[in-house]
């Protein structure tokens, strides 16, 4: 089984990374091949809404999304990881999600149907309801794309780097156990 992590935080040593690292280590222990993609390091242009991608699944924009699309097709499990930025995922991750319109064909059938997804998020607020708009967006997006949502881990009260509580790292490890 192959997994891809779409890592949406610009900080490679922050709270999102700690969560992803715990999840990823447990996935690797299960024998799953995990590929990490640091979206912030890549050139991903915003979707232009031209829908030229629908017939063949090929986007007109020639940038790093081309490789990411290939990696997603090669993966059984997609991990969407991001801090909450203004009640949504980071711009880095949202750009990649917008470009996922190329996963539809011209009849809006999904080309990624049957893949599985996990979400990993953290935020500074101590109120876990802060994650609600993002999780709702993920659920609806997965539903449209025919992706099975395995579940997510959401860590509140992550203010500075390293403030993430161990209980959430444990939850990330437990989540890995739920991957079939
Ligand atoms: C641009 C920006 C927007 C943010 N928006 C929110 C928010 O709406 N709610 C919240 O609780 N935290 C918000 N935060 C805080 C981050 O979610 C939090 O610090 C998180 O732990 C950062 O993750 P990282 O260490 O992986 O970078 C925001 C931070 C930034 C930089």
C-alpha cells in the first residue's frame, strides 16, 4: 500500500509536522510506503477554472502539480495535513485541493474513486469547534470525489512550535491502526 502526505504547513518543525511524523511512523511500521510532499517548497499555481482538464485529466498549467497528480494516482491513501489558517486549511494545501478538479472527467465522474483519505490538523484556539469548517469541507470534497474518509486527528491549543500535547500524537498513531 502507498500513501502520500500533502503537507500544507510552511513549518517543517511545527505542530502539523509532529502530528504527521507520528502518523507516518506508525503507517511505515504497518509496511505502508509513505511519500511526503512539502507543498510549500513547490510551484503550485492557482486553478484558473478553465476546466480544460476534464476530458483527459491533464491540466494546462505546467507546474509541480503534474508530479503530485501522478503520486496521488500511485497512492491508495492520501493524507491531507495542515494548520488551520482562518478556519480553513492553509493556502498551500487549498491550492492543491483546487487543482484536484482534474480528478473529474467531463461527466464529473471521479478518477480517484476508491482511494482513502486521512486529515491531520492543528490550530491555536483551545476550542475544537475551530476545525469544524475545514473538516466539513474535507468530508464534502471526499464525498464528491468518491474518496473514503478514514478519519482525522485535530489538535487544538497548538500555539507556539512544540506546544502540541502528547495525547494528539497518540491519536495520530491510533489513526494509523484504522488504515485497512
Ligand atoms: C495565517 C495564519 C492563520 C491562522 N488562523 C488560525 C485560526 O483561524 N484559528 C486558530 O485557532 N489558529 C490559527 N492559526 C494558528 C495556527 O493554526 C497554529 O499556530 C498551528 O499550530 C500552526 O501549525 P504549524 O506549527 O504546523 O505551523 C493561524 C496561523 C496563521 C499563521
